[in-house]
């Protein structure tokens, strides 16, 4: 659904928000739609994974993340996207960590990091700056509700837990990462609960967002539905 913004330049490309549960294909769908419309896809989940990866390497005391250590380190963390041969890659302190942020240990801890108000505030400005000139399609958990509440179009993706676990499991295997299906499913259930129940910017559908259940839909079919709503 399109929202009017009287201050927006008529020549500026639209901003699109895509929210939803893990493994509903948000990132790949955003890239596909971005290619069709000439927009820039931004995977905000990757930013939280980048912070989590940093925490596991530099602020971990054998059993848990030391958040006081992480908070102190935030001003010195350099995290952002750069163009690569395969699209946008995430760089941390000058190193491409696009593969590392998909490791199971990062998935196990990212929701713990993402629920922290200080972390969310740190990345909120970064995300809004990326969208300030328009022409981005941003996916995450709270884009339509918190990050870009004035986005021109908003979508919310869902799918059954079995289908999402299958997608995540196959994604890990394809990346050369060993995985156990039952543990992948348990991780998704735990993340759904934590993301939906956190006090700061919880995962939820924006009131005006268009909901799409893509349990039995192909990527192309989902893309076509999204495009059908964009004018």
C-alpha cells in the first residue's frame, strides 16, 4: 500500500519495506524486486549478524556475550555494505564477512543481540541514512513499523515453520555448512519467539502492510505478487 509524502521529491525513487519471519526469503526476494525496479536492496538482518559476529569474536566469555564489552566497542565498529561481483557484500573492519555471518553460531545469538536497545539505536541511524535519498528496498523485522514508517510500500512475509526450516537447512548445506534439520527448526522457533516478544521494535506486521504467505509459492510467484502492488 502506498503512502503519500508531501515532502518527497517526485523524481525520487520509492522506498519499499519488506518485513517477516526468518527464512521467508526476504533477502532474495528483495534482490529480485530491486533488479526489476532499479532499486538498492538492503538486508538489515545482515547488519545485526555483523554485530553478532563481532561480539562472538571480541566480546565472548566462553558461555555468553559480554554486552558491556560490546557497547564500549560500538563507536569503533566499521560495518557497511560494498559492491561485489555478486551484489552487495557486508564488510566488518574492512573484511568481507558475508559468508561468516551465516554460520550457525551467529544464528544462535543474533536475536539476543538484536533485542538490545543500544544495538538497535546504533543501527537505526545507519539504516535510515541508507534510505534517505530513496530508491531502496529494505528487508528486516521492523522496517515498516520502526525504521521506515513512511515507506512508500510495505509487505510482510510469512510461511509455515516446516517450510522455513527446510529452506534454511538447504541454504546452510548449499553454503558448505553442516547442519541438523531439527536444530535448525528449533533455532527458528526460538528466534520467532524472541523477535516477536522483545520490548524494543518487535517483529510485527505494520497496519498497512500487505501480507504474503509464500509457503507454497515460488520466488518468482512471490516477486510477481509484490510487483503487482507497486505502481
